[in-house]
C-alpha cells in the first residue's frame, strides 16, 4: 500500500505479511473488526443484509 510493505501494519517475512493485531489480509489492509460495517445506533452488521468484508458491506 503506497509503497510501504504490509501497509505499515505488519512485517514482511519471506514475502508474506505478518499483520499487527487488529489487521488482516494479504497486505494487512483489512481491519479484523466489523466496526466499520455497523451503522451508528445499530448493533447489526450490514443491517442484517449481508456480510462485512474488509470493512465494507
């Protein structure tokens, strides 16, 4: 991401990113939490109309 190995959210070990806690994905680009997929005032992920993938419904 932007020329920074593992998006600045992990370390590269033999060409594979080892993500810091709270991050996942090939380049550590995805948060591990579903927080970005929950509307304010709700507790439903994606309004119960789908699933959360990399912080998007």
